[in-house]
C-alpha cells in the first residue's frame, strides 16, 4: 500500500466563534470557541463534519454556509444526531451573476440518522445541529490540497454571498423547546419556499 501523507496536516479544519460572527443572527452572542470541526478527505476520501450542540442567543449551532462555483453537487449522509439542512438557490441577473438578496428557491429539511441529503448544483447549503449531542455528517465534496491544477478543479466554495447577507434566508432558532425559523430580513424576496413544517417566529 502506497499512501502519500504529505497532506495529513491539512485534513483538520475548524470554524471558530470569531469567524462565525459573520453569519450569526446575533454576532455579539456567546457561543463555543469552536462551532464545528472538519476532517477533510481531499480528492479521494470523503469529509467528516462534527457540530457542537447548543445555541448562540437562541440560534442553533450551524455551519457557515456556502455556494459552489460551477456544476458541483454533493451528498451528505447523517451519521449521528439531529439536525436541519437549509438549501437556497439565488436568482441570477441577465449576465448569469447571482443576486445576493433575491432567492429563487428555499428549502428546510429536518434530518435524522441514516438520511442522505442531496445538494444540487447552484444551491447554497448549510446544516444546523438541533440536538443535545454532537451532530455528525459525511459528505463527498472534493477538497483541493494542491494535488492538481486549481483551474481544473470542480466548483470551489464561495462564502461571500452568505457573508454579505449575514447568513441564509432563515435562522434556525430554539422556540418553546423545539426548532423554528426566523426570517433574515436582509433578503428582499423569496419566490418559492418549503419550510419543512417548521414554525416561523418573528
């Protein structure tokens, strides 16, 4: 067996509370030092993500959220815990450029152990830990550790539209002891939405 260990130090990544302030409902809220941890598989292995449980000013711990440039799609498998996946597709202008505050389609999906969530090309996505334990997923998004020419690499992640809008179209919050949605009013329009049966608060 011939394995290249050169990229092992790059496998681990984490998202700190300081970085997550960009997209929190309450950027001044108190949260864990690290919100989630990633073991990135590179090109030939899958990725593992582990979320801390808890909330920041009532908003459940989540990933930052991103879109993919290009035609990349992903599958997420739920390995442990309880969560909600948020998917949204932005409208585009006549030049094909995404309009950051105008959503063509939004979807909230309540997940359970064993579920597989498909993230289609062009859809931004994030996942939220709504349980009292770690939330753990496995996904098949390729990660480039400079093994290949970046110009040939499919669909890198774009975080800027999410940062600009301070999160997705809805925040997932704890309300009366269970998950609910709260609208992010930085978004001006949502043309189509499936809220997964979740209550909207505020």
